């Protein structure tokens, strides 16, 4: 919820320029990517992963809610960056913890359920924010976001208690295990995932494309509202797809689910490259992109849980999260550059080309990966 309110809080309440928002979000996302790697090292040890998951959720909730009390841009920026570092640290621990509490045959469904709830939160959070802002103002709405954040931390505590009891073992040294993760079947699959993530741009580019093509017929203000509505449909499609994707992954393997997600994203990006101002067509493309997101995110998590050796599972999730973070950053930056210097068609054709490369890599990998 604070994410959806941050732009208005910075620009309207604190009177910051748009450049400040870009700088803060860039720093937050970049440092969160580094934190995901560090979080992988913490998550290799079963005891540390439980502590990191609970602490990360708690710190994220408190730090992001305190943005509502900030009286200057630097305070809000520092809290946002710190909160996103905590979010990055907790990610690999949470993912490894899911693998601790479910049997291997249910990895797909477990990660599918987790992704579905996360995507539903992307819909419900902004809607809740709208109501709270109308009732109490932006500051209070951000401060109140600590409640759902702490409830999430409480849910992690419950999950930790449900996890199998830990055997007494020597405490592992704190070290990110990258080389073992990149070997064998998992390493080959992560290569395909890297190609996929290098073509997975931020959803904001989809919203911008929809706004551009709808503006001539509907006016800018209406086009912006329609773009936001299409984005809600994108998140709903991702949520609706995640759980079935998990079930299919458990039955047929994660590589097939990944391939279906890549095909869906390729079709969406190719469509955005040639799309006109038809709302029905744009809605179909947003649904395709959202479905691709649900398929891909679920399959990536399930594949790492199934293929990573147990003693480096945390590092494996850390490497996956870093690939996702830095791949998405590169995809969005390069697509944005191509949009500016060439055209939106070229930008989306570029993203579609990465999907084709990922699909070829998955085809080569499938015969060698046992899911």
C-alpha cells in the first residue's frame, strides 16, 4: 500500500520534484537487488532463514509505515531504501521457508498460492489506499499500513512454528554459494531464466503504451484511468493463473510451465508492438501479459525449490531473486531507451526477441532438466 501512495506523498505533501521519486526508487530497487543476494547467504542456514524471514517482514512493515511521519524528502527516501533492503533480505528466506513446510510434490501449488496472494495484494492494496486517503489523508494511510505489514510478519511466525523441528547442527559460515547453484540442471535452467528476465519489463511500460494509444480517441485523462483499469486486470490475470500454474508444474514439470509463460509474454509484447487504440485488444494483451507473469513467477520458484541442493537452497533463491531484479532493471531501462530514441514498436519488439531467445534456451534445456 505505501508503494501506491509514495508518488503522491512525495510530490504533493513534501513538494518534491519527480526526479526525487525516480532517484529514490532507483536506489531502493538497486540496493534491494544486492540485498537479495545477501539474503540468499543468510537463508542457507535453516535457523538464520527463519529469523531473517520474520525480521525482514517486521522491519519492512515498520520502516515503510514510518514514511508517513517523514517531514523531508531525505527522511522519506532513507526509510523507503531501508524498507526495500529489508524486503530484499527477506525474499530468499521466505521462499526457502516455503520449501521447508511443504512436500516436494506440492512445491508448484505452494508457490502458486503465494504468488496468487501477492498479486491479489497488488490489486487490494491500492483500493484500500484510496479509501484510507479519502477518510484520513495520505500521511495517516501510510502510517496505518503497518497493520497489514505486521499481520504478514505474524503469518511468517506461524509458518515457522509449523515447519519441521530443526536438527542440532553446526552453524554454517555466512557465505553466498554461487558456484554450486550455477552447476548442472539448475544452472542451465537459470540461464534460460536470465534470458527471460532480460526481456521482462516493468508493467509501467505497458500502462504507458496503453495510455499513448488510447489518448487520441479518449483524451489523456480518460486514457490514464483506462490504463490503470487495464493494470488491475493484469494483476488479476496473474493471480488467477498462478495457482493453476503451480498444479501444472507439480504434474508436468516447471519447464513446461515456464515455456507457456514465455509464449504468453511473447504474444503480449508482439501485440503491444503493433497495437492500435482498441480497448478490447489492449485488454486481451494485458491479460496475456498478466497470465505470463503468473506462469513464469510460479514456475521459477518451484524449479529452484526442486532442483537446488538443500544445503544451498537459500543461495539458489538469492541468485534467482538477483537475476529477476537486475534483469527487470536492464529490460526496463533498455526498452525505455529504445522507446525514446526509436519508437514504442521497436521497444516491444526488443522485449519480444528476448522471449524468443528464452524459449529456444528452454527447449534446449528441457531434455536435460529433470523437474
